[in-house]
């Protein structure tokens, strides 16, 4: 069982920055890949960024160069640094992992980008 808790969402102006955090309650955090997804109203949930256990990262084309995913294995936490935010980045952001063939999601954190 893995429990994921996101934090760090909020309201930001276009061009601003936010850092999301996801704390994971698992003893195997350093061995699992972690990801951030987002879902905007009326749209499907989409993968934003992924970080493998070795630190390799992948990003959606729409966020490359603006978002950075990192992990701190000592704190069992994954982060998403979001810079140069655009209105189209507004969504609920979810932390995700899959371990032992089981999907785990956080409760989500709202990101609003508006002037």
C-alpha cells in the first residue's frame, strides 16, 4: 500500500512559478518511478512528467523547458517545479506511481493560472 499526498498548488499569475510536492508513504520509494499527471475540466488526465528510480526524466512536450521533476529519496518526496506558467497549465495535478502492478494516486492539488 502506498499513500501519496500532494501539496503546493494554488493561484498564480501567467508567467509565475509554483512548486508541487508529493510525499509518499512507502519503504520502497527509492526503487519506484514517480510521475505527475494533470486533468483540466472537460479533458482527459494526461502525463506531465516522469522520473525513474535512477533519476531519468521524461516530460510532455507542452511542458518541456518549463517544468522540472525531481525526487528526494531521503524524504520520500517527488517535486514538480513549474516555471513560466500559462493559463493552459491550469488543472488538478496528481501524483502517481505503480508498484506491484497496483496504481496509486494522490488526492490532487489545484493549480490555477490567472491574472
